[in-house]
């Protein structure tokens, strides 16, 4: 089998090497999947740059999700999965022609759904679904603020908030992405490079109007969010994109932490607010059944045409570096998918 290994940190053109290795052997609770393709997530970019603390040391194979057919089953995995087309979570090692996955963290899909759409339902939509449906009860008429709204998780958050009747403030960084947000029917699309979103929100929606904030950026945006969060509101932090693009050293780490700031739980308690950290990789390690439930419910929503994942680009494996650069540039929208 083949795999795309990160052999050095840094630019995508120099980081990857396609290698021939032995096929993986599934453990008792795993299946082995013949992979059609895999999805990219921003954590992959962070890992490639040596900025993702959860990643193995180099050399390693990244990848959190794959689409393909089950070709082997472990002793405890249902034999009925053999030959089924599935989308599955992988704990790294997804950039390969064969990958193993816990049978509890996959969903059976039809031939009609594209590989890119299926991969979007995994890490990105499951992250969004956990925050909007599993963790809390959102109510019609509430307001949500979504950072990086044109990205894969941002798209998912928008559609899932809309299912709940929640109004969405969507932040993006370009006029092209503004058009994308308008097509998604975002209630309040804002290009934050041209408009001070904090001032705009307060002026047009009032003081502390936002009930749910979804932040994958951190840095200075986190401080702004705390000033916009409603009494009784929830702030979800599930990424640190503001740290990306800078060298991996202690000085940049400290600078990033200082920009993000520090929060006293007592002050949040007085406002009846909640700060929730979301790390789906760590969550999947300890509550894999919840991940599987979220994925299966999302597949049902897709089959019922209640959600529509957007694929921002499908790249052949020979253009893996190009796919990474597209995601890292901040100019892509929706899901980036790579196929063998």
C-alpha cells in the first residue's frame, strides 16, 4: 500500500513523501478500509508545520477521515461491514491507500454521496454537530457568531444553526467569501478585514447580543468574543488558526497566548457564561460511541437533504501539496478532498 508521510516540517512542497509500506492489520475493534480518498482539516496544516501538539513526531502520516470500502474486519467488528462503503474517523494515518478505523467511529454511506461530501460529514460536520446539537440545546431566534464561516466547519455550523432557527453572524476575510456566505443564506455576513465586526455587532444588534460563539481562530478575536457574549451565552473554542503561519518557537507560543488572554471562571460565572474547549481527536479517544452517533445522525440528515456539505476542491494525490496550500492560504471554502 501507499501512504503520504510527513518527513519534515515546513512548506507543503517539501514536507511529503509517497512511500510503499505493508498493509495495516486491524485490531479486534477495527476494520481495514481500502481508501478512495481523504479529507483535509486545518489541524493537518498545523501538524505539517510542527504546531499541533497532538501529532506524532516526524516521520508520520496525517489524516483524520477517509472514504472507502471495508476489506478486513477485526475479531470484534461486525462481519456485516465487509464490502460496505463507509466514511470513517482515523487517528492520523488517513493519508494512505489502506487505513484502519474503529468500527464504532464510522458510518455506512451510499455510492451517490461524493468522497468530498462524505469526508466533510466526518471531522468538520461532527465537530459542528457536537457543539450545536449534542452538547447544548439551541433555541429558535437566538444568535450565533461563527468565525471562519466560509470554511468547512463554518459551513457546517451555519447549516446546523439554521436547522435550529438560530440567526448566524458569519465572519470571513474576502469579498469572494462574502458571496459564498450570502449563498449560504448567512443572516449577517461580515468581511472582518473591512469592517470592525465587534463595533458593527454592538451598533446593529445591541450590547452582548450573541448567545453562541464558535471560534477556531483564538488570538485577539477571543477577547472581542468575550465582550459580545450574552449573559447565559456559550463560547466554544476549537482551534487556534491565529497561531498558524509563524515559526514553532516559545516566543511565538507566548505571544499567541497573551493575545488570546486569560479568563477567570469566577467572572464568567457571574455572567452565567460558559467557555467550552472542543478537541474532537481527544474526545474520540475517550467517547468513540458519541462520535459514531454524531456521524450516523449527520448521514441521516444528509440523506434527508437537510444539510448540504460544500466541497471547495478535489485534488489527485499528486497535487497533495497544492491541496494543503489551498487550505493554508485561507482562500478556500468548504471541504478540501484528496483522492488516490
